[in-house]
C-alpha cells in the first residue's frame, strides 16, 4: 500500500486498518503494521512526521505513529479550510462593500491563523532542538 497523491495521512491509516480487517491476518503484529505504514508514506510526509515526533519516528510504537498521522493531516486540513474561507470572504467583501464588523472578523481570523501557525512552527523547532 502506498499513500496516494491526493490522499491525506488520516485516510491512508484508515485504509490500511480497513484492509487489515478484511485480510486473512487481522492479528498482525504492531511492528509489521508499523513497517507497512512507514513504507507506504511519501518522503515529504515522512519528514513532517519526523519533525512532529521525537526525531526518527520509526523508533516510535505503531499507535504513536498513527496519532501523529492524525494530528498532521487534521492540522493541514484546517489550514486549507481557513485559507479558502478567508479568501472567499475577502472577495465577497471587495465586490459588495465591507462592513466594519466583517473587516473585524477577517482580522480576528487572520490573527488566530497566524498565532496557530507560529505555535506549530515553534513546536517543530523545539522538537528539532531536542
């Protein structure tokens, strides 16, 4: 199994678990599952998981790697969703005139997005430092 180009890590993990349940070996050891999971992940995603984890995630238990995959893909999805909604609101505001409340909401969302981005970058740097 290989992570598809348009597939996120959470979907890949769910697909792996689904295929495992349907297979002839549903009680496969966690070490084998970890190997299958890590072999199927693209290099760019593996680098991100290594930064989110404690360095080389191949030394982490399978359940911890699954949790990192979930965190990574959910964080990426929320960043994409917030950028799209902010862009569409700016376009709407530019065409129809913006009220002071709409501009305030846009600025508040921008501030929240920036703070969350800074926090995730600081976390990644702290992990790299260790």
